[in-house]
């Protein structure tokens, strides 16, 4: 756990050092790739919801996955705004 914390700290420090040197096009491409990955994760969540839960709970599980994903983005975006 300590090693993980050290790795995260080092990555934040390195990210802060090079943040102003990154071109806006690269940031846009990175955001696109993150969005594509998130879309695949959401489809996976829907698949698990359809396989593991009764059909009457599917809309609830799908909505919870969507809300939690958006909430995570809102919480993560606050420090960056």
C-alpha cells in the first residue's frame, strides 16, 4: 500500500511538472480516449446488470451506474475547474 501511494505521489508530481508543456490537441485526444474507455465500461456494466439481476431491476441498476459515473466526473472535475 505504501508503494502504491508513493507511485501515485510521483505521478502527480511529474504530471504537475509537465502540465503546461502539453499541447491542447494532445489533451483533447486523451479526453477522447478516456471517454471511449468509459463508454466500454458502461456497456460492460449493462451486460452485468442484464446477466446477474432480474429484468425488473435493470433500469435501476443502469441508472445507478450512470449516476455514479457522472458523480465521479463531477467530483473529479471540481479541483480542476
